[in-house]
C-alpha cells in the first residue's frame, strides 16, 4: 500500500498540535505535584528528584504515545473524551521511567540534549557512586508509580478507570520483561534469530508505546478493545518493530545533534539489535580487514567516531543498510494494510492517521 502524497507533512502537523497541548498539561502537572504528593518534610533529596524527573520529562520528545491515544479515541468519536488527560500523563510518565532506567543500564551520559538522570546524580554525588545509582533507580521507580497514580483521577466511570489501570499496569510489566529479554539477547552474544529481535522489540517498545495508548484511547471513548484485540496487537507489533528498526538505524546513521544523544552507542555496547544483526549476517561478504574492524568495535566502549563512520560505510557497501531500509518499508506497508481494514467500523479520518503512522515512523530523523 503506497503512502498517500503529503501524508508525512500532514501527520507531522498533527503531531505538533497534540504536542503543544500536552506540553502545557505536563508542565501544569509537575507544577502541582509538590502540593499533591505527601513527601517527608525534612527531605532535600525528594524535591531534587522531582526536579530531575520534571526536567527530563519536559525536555522534549516526540509525544507519539499521546498522539496515538487521542487518535485512538477519534476512531470512535470526534467529541471530547474524558480521561484522556490523565491517560496521556500516565503514558509519558511511564516513558520517563523507561528513559531513566535505560540510561542507567546503558551508562548513557545524555538524553534529549541534556544530561541523563544517572549522570546528573553522578555529578551531584561524585564521591558516592552507590548513592547516585540508588537515587537514579528510585527516580525511575517514582515515575512508574506516578504513572499509575495519575490514572486514579481519570474522569471516567469506575469500571472504565479500572480497565485503564489494568491496561497500563499490563503494559508496564511487559515493558520490564522486554528489558530483561533485551539484556539476555545481548549477553548471549552471537547472531540472534530475527524472531528473537522482533520479540524483544514487541515487548520492550511496541506494547507500551503503541498497544497501550491504543487500548487506553478506545477504553476512554467507551469502546473496549477486546473485539479487535488481535488486530490491534498485530498493528502495534508491526509499527513497534518499524520504530525500533528506525531507532537502531539512527543510532548508526543519524545526526547526534538532532537526536540529542551520541551515535554509535549500540556498536560500543555490543547490542545485538537490528543494525548489528544485519552487519553480523554480512560477515561472510566482507573482506578480512572489514571483518576484523567490525568484530573489534562491537562491545568496545573506546570505539572512536572514526571507526563508527567506517562501519557506516561498510554497512552501506555490503548492503546491510539497504536490506534494513527495505525491511522497514515492508513492515510499514503491512501495518498500513492492517489499519486500512479498520475502515469498515471506525471513523475514516482517524483510520487515515493510523495508515500514515507506520511510514512516519520509518522516515523520522530522531
């Protein structure tokens, strides 16, 4: 299914509109959090933790989960839908939790153009590494707890509120399982099967970034997702895999300044992601010097920017990059076809958004 002309620009404009509205809501939430959260009166660490959480959360991001949430509700109705404000806050707080813990696990110094929470604490406590580590874990845990807490105030009927909390709790648990599987895949080494890489992407990313906002939007709009759960899951998995492929691709081929974090980190960490797997599967087609360079670079924290640039050239020359781009496009087309099938029972304008979303996910620059 070809992408409609001008679809990327239309979707980008829609993203921008939702993002502007949400940024204001998110700032208001953090401004009111100090008064609504019962914190120890003597503690100085608690306000600092909330400040770091606020700063990371408001520093940017695509807010794609917020957009999917609202567009999922529009599949049912174009009228205002109560509960979406709290659901949007919950989704982004869960995402902040993931970012904080990801940066700790990956030892990442930057996020969204600023210091990661872990490195902010390392600078705050230069002589107390365990304190910095512990506070980072707790900051992520606090974000997770707040993401569930905010749903308790959702302006919906109690059964709907309960269903939304259950959906978000399930997404959070599956994301953690995905993170565990991600570490297991990389520790195992070697060349993982495509199915393994896909399943990690599904659990670690697709289920909370796509399936959860789809479920929450439909629930808030009064249309539970159960009758079409299989279609929703298939769509979310395909788009989530596309998005993860693009993230992995940008880690090697992207612009660090645009993304707000350095490139080549997955090479240095030795991650068996989509790009690295594509490269490893091409080893037999490479010359001896190229194989040696790639093998030495994988998992080498001291891998230089020059070596990363050379790996980019190798990936293009051996066809690994081209195969990955083709695979992204194929998954995007499959996802768009799934969404097209929703036109029989959902509002056409909202369906069009979900038809375009897979293509946007493989064209974005960050």
